C-alpha cells in the first residue's frame, strides 16, 4: 500500500489502529518521510553552494531556513495539544425537575454519590478501551439500580398502582437501535433494549412477551414488588387525589414486607423524567441510552419519548443526544433527532443546537438535554431548575451537579 504524508492514523479499512506494531510501523514510515524531506533540502543546499554565484547563494541562504522550517516543526511532537485532545467523553443525567434548594446536606450527598458512582462506571469502560455502547449501558444500569431516580428500582407508579418501564439504546456508528416499552418484570430495561438491538431485526418491542424474551437470554427477571419504593407510592396517592381519582391504599400487586423500604425524607428526582447517558469512545463512535418509569400516575399503557428513536434518544456519527422531561412534547418535535439535524444542516455546534431546541422549539419547563459530539464536546442544559448530571472526559474532567445554575 502506498502512503502519503497526509494519511491519518487509521488502517486501510478506515478504522483506528489497535495493533501497537501496526501503529509503530506507520510511525516509522512517517519518520523516514521526514528524513527524506530534510535530506532532500540538504542536497539543495549543497547544490546551491557549488553551483550558484555568490550573490545568489546569499539570497538562497536567507530563504533556505523557511523551506526547512515546516519539516522541523512537524517533526517535533506537540505534547500539549495531544494531551488536550479529547479521546473519549461521557455525560449522564438523572431527570429534569425541580429538586428543592437548599437541600439537606446529607440528602444532597446521597445524590452526588449516586451520580458519581454511575459516572465512574461509564468512565471505567471508556478508559479501558470499551465501546460507547458498553459505556452507556453500564452507566444506565447503575442509575436504574438506584431508587433515587425514576427508572428501574425507583420507577413511578401508573394510576393502577403498577410499574411500566421504557428504555432505548442507539449505536451512532451503525444507526442500530433497540427499545422496549411497558416493561413489568425485567430488572434492567436498558439491558432488554440492547438485547432487542443486537438479537432481533426490530427496533421497538412492548408488552408481556418481553419477560419471556429476556428470560430466554438469561437476563434477570423480577416481580413488580422489586420496583416498589414507599416514597413513590406516597407520590402516587398525592397525584390521584389531585386528579380526583380513587386513592389506592396498596399497590396493584402483592408485595412482601421486606420489599417495603422505611419512610425517608430524601426528595426524589424526576417524577416525569428519565435517566440517560451519552458517550464517545476512543474509536470515535457515539452512543446514547435512556430509561424511565414514565409519568407519575399515568394511564396504564402510556408510552413516552424514551423508547422512541429520534424523540428522547438518538445517536449518529456526529452527535449522541438524550432527553428528559415532558415526553409528549419531545415526541411531537422529534427533539433528539432535531439536535442532530441542526448540527448537520445548519452547521450549529452542539451547545447551540441543544439550546435552540430547548428555548426555540420547546417551552420553558419542558425538560432538558444532554449531548456529546464527535469531538468530545459535552452539552448539558435544561429549562427546569434542576438536572442531576455528570460529565467526564479524557482530559481529566470529572464533575457532577444537581441544579442547573451550578458551574
């Protein structure tokens, strides 16, 4: 294969080098090319010294350094630039909402610790060279397992006193996507969504057959009581009273005493929100994942934007986007896909595209968005007062926040 000096550090099929010896060989080839350049210019100098008249030689000597400079400059590695280049990046959210502020210090610490643990799980995947799909899966599983958030263990109730969960995942490199809706007995809906993406030709699967589908692939099946939290049930009762519906004195399923947690004063994030994650891996591939319990007190069978590709979740080769908030509005305006469209068609940056959708398309209070572009630029914005979130990248950034006005 013939190489030229502009060739990027990729294999002939266009993928990044993963073999050290291959990268070393290519590096050696580039060094030889630089030596040839410098040698060629040295021969030019020798020719000038022997063949040129004195005054022409003086002019040549003045301008020769400028001919040599590009090769010398290029042969010196720019360590600062290399160290500052984002090789991987990740962002997560725990649902747009209006958490109280100030919050009790112990309560606040619980939130920050949960966000930190989830962010670290995704970061560890990326640092280890894992894929963006693996990173967003690991992060969302961590959030689904935490009762603070409206997904998985902490999911809200519908007005029949049951849990119906939705989730989706998308691989930006292939545009493959998988989604599940009305999940009732799968511990981690995001894992089931990935199963749909990787093991079926379908995009969205809903209903009771999901249980058998997941069980056949040895994924963990749980009873509805697993998702029970006392605080969520109290919120359901409040919602039913406000809607003038009969107030339930117990969930719409049997649950053991051990499944009932002690009453806690810790406020809950995102009664109408979701959890989500977007990531860029070291291969330059993007992915997005979203999971939710839906709306508190919703009609049984209601499906929001979280499992809808292009509405609450989207990824392509340029950007990965996750949404949280009023699902019906995100569906009406195909918000996640609109961010990508604005970047591609109007040449907006990721922050501009996200803010345009939040402030020009949606209404104040409709929700928030997280996104990461192919250069590792992270955007996390919301028109609500709180958006529990976290961000990390290969430059050393690692931060979590709760309220939207935090730096």
